[in-house]
C-alpha cells in the first residue's frame, strides 16, 4: 500500500545525519512497525535509505468487556483506544474519541450516522459491528464515503435460533409465570390443579416464520422434531431449498391468519418497521402466540400491548423491544401473557467469542486492504 508519509526522518549517506522531509511516498504494511524507506532527494540527486517508526492504525472499541482473543488480535496490529466501561459509550464521548480513528469496533448500541461519520472525518476507513443486524448503521451515508463495513453473519445463527425456540416454549408453556407462582406461594394454594398453568403445545400446529433467513431456517430446523403440521413463511424471496423441507411460501396476510405460532426472525428495515401493527394483530388468531428475536422496531409495541390486554392474541415472547434496555416498570412487564428476556439471542459463550474475533478479523482485513471475512458493503 502506497501512502504519503509525513514528517519522515531519514538517514542521508552524504551527511550521515537525519533530515526531515515532509513528503515521501512509502510502502508499508500494518505488520511492520519499522520500515526501511527509500527516498529520492531531487535537490542533492542521491538516494537515501532510512528507517522510521510508523504509526499503527487507530481503532476505537466502544465497550470494555469484549472477548480477550479479539482484543489481542487488534492490539497486535493496531493502536487500540477502548472505552473502559461495560455500558454503552456516551454519544458525546464517541463523537470525541472517533476523531482521527481509522476504524471502529462497535456494537448494536452505537448508532453510526452522519453526525458520527462527520466527527470521524476522512480517516475512518472501516466499521466492524459485532452483530449481524445492521439497522444501527446509516448504510447510505457510509457507502457514500467509501467506508467498508464488516458484520457477523452465521457465527450466531445456532445460538439465536436455539434461543428463539426456547422463548417460544417458555411463552407457550408459561414457564416464567409458573416460576413466579412457585415463588409467590401460588403453587401452595392449588397444589396440582388440573387446569392450573396449562399452556398450549406445538404438536399439530401451524408455525409461521417472518424472515426465513439464516436464523429463521435454524428455527424451522429445530422445530422439525415437535410434530408441527405446517410451516409457513413470508419474506421478499422464495427459498426453494426450505420448501423441499416442507416450508410453504405465503403472503404476509395468510401467515397472520393461519399461524398458531409466529416467529419473527427478519431484519429491521423500512419495509419491516412496525409491520406487526393494529391491522396485523386484528388478522391473527385469538389463540396466536408471537415471539420476536429480530428487532423491537418490527412490532408496533403499543398495538401489541393492546392486543395482549384485550385478548386479540394470546401471548407474546420478546427478546427485543423498544426501548432497550426496557425500564423494569414498563407496561410490558406488567402483562402476565408477555414473556420478556433482555436481548440475549446470541448470548452464548463461544458464540460471543466468535462474533468478536470475526469483527476483529473484518477490521484488520479491511485496514490491510485484504478481503474481509464478512463484508456487508
Ligand atoms: P438473514 O439476512 O439471513 O435473514 C434476514 C431475513 O429477513 C431474510 O429472510 C429476509 O428475507 C428477511 N427480510 C428482510 N427484509 C424483509 C422485508 N422487507 N420483508 C420481509 N422479510 C424481510 O439474517 P439473520 O437470519 O442472520 O438475522 C436476522 C435478524 O435477526 C438480524 O437482522 C438481527 O436484527 C436479528 N438478530 C437478533 C439477535 C438477538 O440477539 N435477538 C441475534 C442475531 C440476529 P428475504 O431474504 O426474502 O429478503
Ligand atoms: C445481532 O447480532 O444483530 C444481535 O442482535 C446481537 O447478537
């Protein structure tokens, strides 16, 4: 990679002294901290060879508790500036710290928009997000500036699909409510009452999946053993391989009307934002259960709360919601037919390490002008 080196000191054969030059073209790689440089001094017409310590690319990491392996990878090749806390970096700190950085290692909690990109200026070359979702990134602005983006598809599919099934079962079999009854003495009042804490089984049901992508497919694969009668799916494109496994591509309206259980595993974008609104809930079965592990914005939350309170649908299980973190006294937390967990879809130990190291690899490759293992744009 050819780069303009500023303030380069080099050794002159004739004078045996270090001379400052402001503009020399140098070839360097991220791996070498000390480079042997050749520069042509046109005034004296002789060749000079020198060595100079090159500055390493600067990377901002927006959270302290990222897996050590990923940190080691970045520390080896870059100058790392890490926000030292395990809660999200305040916006003003990010705007300040991103100045002059070559790359940012961010999480889904950081909105990377025009303001951040302007603060970063022209030095920013790579964004590595430790997530597969990228609705927190203003992609149009990023593309305009030629900044590369890496993300983490695949490494979290199993963990998130598994969690989606766990949430579906926890909601349909009322696990959290039942646990609450055990703690609050409810169990003692009714012992083993035949109708107490009864839920709704999956066998013989119709399951609808909105977004039969990597995670949606993982959910379907895991549910195959539960005796599901029909799998319906909606999305922008058909998936012939999944249809061979039994999935039926249907319009969104049909998915709403015919599903007993709906799993939301799509990406959040302009078309899917608030797609589950008043109208959608009114089309669903009164006995329907919906689980969402995509993004909170896919469900219009006020409409969901009304649907849960009025019995328009039976229950909901949410790993994602609005806002995040949800205040503990939020209306959703008061609804017995709403199972809530705090965005833990990919929270599995080896998965999180895989996500972090993939993010680090994306950043390093992007900075070295090598193909990024998982490049979004
Ligand atoms: P994929 O890209 O493999 O799948 C995304 C799915 O969304 C595709 O099936 C796609 O359908 C569908 N989709 C996109 N736009 C639309 C639209 N306008 N209408 C209908 N369907 C649409 O991504 P993943 O499966 O890897 O991840 C999916 C999402 O899950 C992520 O974007 C992220 O938000 C969320 N996620 C949440 C986690 C958690 O912790 N809760 C963990 C990991 C991911 P089509 O191909 O037809 O366009
Ligand atoms: C993602 O990757 O998009 C999740 O929300 C967190 O794993």
